C-alpha cells in the first residue's frame, strides 16, 4: 500500500507560480470539479487572494492514474516570502520530496536559495522545474542552466513547464511519482507528527498530522508527548482539500485528527501524537521559531482586550511563530507585545485579526529584541524601551545580526551596493550566478533591515532585486535609550532604542513632530529628547492664550495689570505641576511619522 503513496511539496520564491501549478495538479488529477475550479484554489483566505501570495501552507490529497496504477499523492503548497520560512520548514518535515520552481522571466531569487537549503538539510529528493516558459520575456535556457547549477544536476534533469497553460505539467507529476520515494512503513505503534493545526468550535483543536507509524481511528485514546495532555480521537480524515472524514489514518499518510480539546494551547506544532499506553520514541520536533520583530497590539476599545487575547490564541494554533505577552501603555491601555518573524508577518497577522475576528487595532512601531546583562545578573532579552535599564547598570549589550543575501542582475549591481553601503554592517562576498546575476552577501544588524531596507532596495533596482535573511548571532552594540519627555515627564510609550550615532537626528525629528501633533494646553509645554541624562533636543508648545482683560472697560490700567499678573502666575504654576496625557490619536500620528 505504501508503495503507491507520494508525499511532496512545491517550494519557490514569491510569485513564481506555486499556486498556479497546484491548480493544474488539482485539475489533472480530477480532485476538484471543473465548475468549482478558480485561480489560487488552495489559497482559502481572502487576504491570500487579495495579495496574490500564499500565506499558509495548504495540504491536499490527490488520486492519479499512471502506467495502469492508481497513485495517492499528498501535496503541500507552501508560502514563498522569507517571513514565512518557518511554514516551509514545517511542511518539509512531513514529506519525502520537493518541486523547486523558478520563474523563467525572473530567474533564481533570494528565497529560492533559502528554500533549497532547507530542503537539502531535510534530505529531500529535489525536482527542479522552470516555470512560465511561454512568456515573451522568458529566459528559459539561461534559467535552466542556472537552476541545474545550484541544484547540482544535469541541465536535462530540469523540467520546463508553463503552469498557466498546462505545458509539461503531466510530465512533471510523473517525475514526482517516479523519483520521490515512498514513505517508510515505520513501527506498528501509532506515531504522528503535528505540522499544523486550527481551531473548530465543534471539534476543538484539529491537528494536521504526518503519520510515521501504526494507524489511528476515531475512539482511540491518545497522549501528546510534549504536554502530556490526553484525550480521545473524535474524527480522522484527509484533505480533499476540504476535510473529508475517513475510517482511519495509516503510516505514511498525511491527514487531520480532531482532538476535541477546547484549550487552544494544549496542542503544539512539532509535538508528537501517540497512542496511550503505547510508548514510542517521539518524533523529533521542529526548532522553536525565534521572533525577530515586536509590535504592540491594542484594541481601540478597552473592552476589546479579552477578544484580542482569545483571537491571538486561536491564530497561534496555525501560526506557531506567533508569540505574545501582556503589556500596558499610557494612552493605549492594556494590550499585547507580539513577536513576529518579520514585517510582512506582522502586517498579515494584523489584517487577519481585523478581518477574521472583527478587531479594530492600534499597532505600535516595530522593535527588535536585544540581549542585555545587568551588573551581577544573568543575561536576558529586552524587546521594549520601557524595560531598558539605566546605562550605569548595563554591563553587556548585544543586538541580533543577520546574514543578508541579495540576488540582483548585473545592471543594478551598483545601485544595490549603494543601498547596502548606507546601512551599518559589512560586505562579505559576491557570488556570480549564470545569466548575468549576482548574489551579494552582507552582514548587518537586524534593526537596519527593519528600517525600510526592502523598499529602498526595490526602489533603487526598479524591483529587480530580491532579499532574504537568516539570523546569525548577537553582537556587541553601541545603543542608547532615547527618552521623550513631555512637560518634564518621561513618556516610555514614545521612547525608543537607537544607535548612539543616530540619537541626535532621531531625537530632533521626534520633538519636531510632537510639536505638530500635540494640542496646546493652558500652560507652556516643554518637549525634550534625552539620552543618558543629557537633553539633546528641545521644542516648546506655547500656552493657549485667553484674553482675561476682555470683560473690563475703562477704569485704571492697574486693574488690567492685576489680572495679567494673576494669569501669568497661574500659567507658571501649571507649567510646574501640569500633566499632559497622550491620547490614542496623538500616539497614532506619531507612529505614522
């Protein structure tokens, strides 16, 4: 039976045609009826169709006849953006083979190289294919040579296809059947690896499984290895691509298992499902994802905090890279500090919270995580300016560095290097790819990537450069906390961590902007930027004027003078004791700047 199974994924850079190829496979195998078929069929979220990218992995089971034999094919379509590399790594752990797809008009891109490395590390059989060969601007032969070179195969082993027109698709599927090995039989005891999950209000947590041994059916008792949680299987089945109940799942198959568990944190991606009283060696889980960027998420209405909490818990079921903890800020109230793998990951999560759960959110500016050691204390991670210790207490400070790989055509090589030269860091090497393309390898602090690198790179190269990055380590840094004081009071919600060399410029920018957006009060408001106890920039908002002598008419001047002196003394007292409260509107205007 296992000899007729093939488990594989499609991996590529963004917009190289993964979802379109998956559509053709669904049509070719008759998995989806023609009248139901639509573009990006496996991309079920409106957000995926709107942006034209795959955000979540999507498994589907197909049946195909070849050489007089019936084959069962389990396909997982994967995202292509660097921010969703963790999704790709989870899908790769559940299969034996991968189609590596490259657009003939764009050639090898940064994420192509990153995904190839992930698949090779997993020991998968890789089938290289060049897509969009029907386009007038396609450089098919050059891309074919380039792909053969990086995979390490003969040029004739690179398939040429057009997923949109169906050219070469049946031959590619036949290669999957011939070259991808059948799954191992495994042991007799039930053992399944959780590679994804979602929450269902009726069935509880539904786990997506790859079985590596035994079989499981409804009514079986199970235990989760990592958490020790026990339960009874409510339902098992396949993805067709909707959930289709079956009598059982067997070793080598990919399917789902309804747990009936209502606590969303009881099932973890990477954990192992096992039968109770049937001890087996747990399948190695995935590496824990490490958040790279942190944003504050707040509901506009304070009553929305509970809904925000439950919504984040449900999202984490099928996005284990998401981390969050409670925090509180002036002007915003109670919310969460949420960790992401990148800026697009943060944007997609915010959109999902708004569209799927009806939340109206305020989101603070992104910040990376720093490694700090106070005198006499152990090292700890800090990802908020509010938690930053005083300079005199700091013994060690380190920030995350990444290896940045940029793939760029020769024509825009100089422009790409100019963009990199404006960032901190160091140039490592330059690699030549065929067809006049180069890979630039650069090491830089992560905060420099967050500061608009992608937009700057796309603008300088007219969209022809692509980038991917990988966390390297933490290195010593010269960073300071830039404090913002309003009327002499430190506002941690506006404070931020910056390079010492950038502190004056950033401090001046912030107080200038605050002067524009903060409404005047009855007293003078001082706006200051401070670093390590020293004021480096200042602005003043003049007091709102009121003509206290307007009701007077005629008489001696001394009457007016007394009122003016009284007003001046009152304003002076207010300036000393007055307090400025930040509203959500002011905070939002500062974020947009």
